[in-house]
């Protein structure tokens, strides 16, 4: 959270805890370094973020959002990069509104990971990307997931093994195994 850059512009990145938000974090860190900008990772939270135990105190929800930011940096980089000025921000409210509220002007950049959300999820929660593109006064960068991220996200949600996991290939599907091995550079 300390750094040597004195950027006046900001790169804002949304962190939801998804693999898509980690991809966005990678992009945002690179963009902040390139532009010598302040990096502002944002985690939105709301009172409806409780769990099966029932309502949780607001301070606990805000603290969980802050842990989400810390965890994202730990997973992506092993901690906070020392060469960037980073101002983490937790915001009570919906993700789109929280991200737009962090923007200070047209020179900022807003980086959002797009993920493999289903129609029902988009219908219930709306599209954060669409909201930000409609309301942000700065450029919005959408970071699409790679095919691997799509597979990892699906596996994490469903509990199913990854298609390329060791021991999960079918013996009768040698052509697919050979093609998959060539795709990752294994002979």
C-alpha cells in the first residue's frame, strides 16, 4: 500500500472474488504501472451479503469486503506490489454504483472482469459492465476471461473436476488427449 508513484490519475478495478476479477486485477496493475497511476481496488458490499446464519453486522460485511481485496492481491501477486500506490476501497452498495463512485474524472480508467454468468444471474443482478459503461465518466476496460478461466470458474461452481485434470481422461478418447497435450506443449 506504499509505493513510489505519485500518479494523479487512477485505475479502478472491481474485485468480486471471482476468477474474472483476478484477471481484471492483473490488467489493472499493468495499466496503473504503465500510466504511473494510483491503483484503486474496489470491493462492494451490502447488507444482503449475509449467509445462511442470518443477517450479519455491517462492520463484519465491510471487513469481509476488505479481506476480499487482500485475498485477491495475495492470490494474484503473493501480496501487494511494492512499486504501486494502492488505495483499497470498500463501498456499501451495488457493484456498478460502487465502481462508478470511485471514478474521479475522465482521465481515470475503470477495469472490470467479465465472467461466465448465466442469464438468470444477469437478470437478477444486472450487468455491472453495462451499468459502468452507461454511467462512468471515464473509459471502461472489459477484461474477458480466457478459456482456462471459464473452465476454472465452472469447476469451482460445480465441484466438477477440470477436463484436463490428471486421471479424468477416458481411455477411449486418445485423439482428444493427444490434441490437449499438444495444446499445452506436452508430447
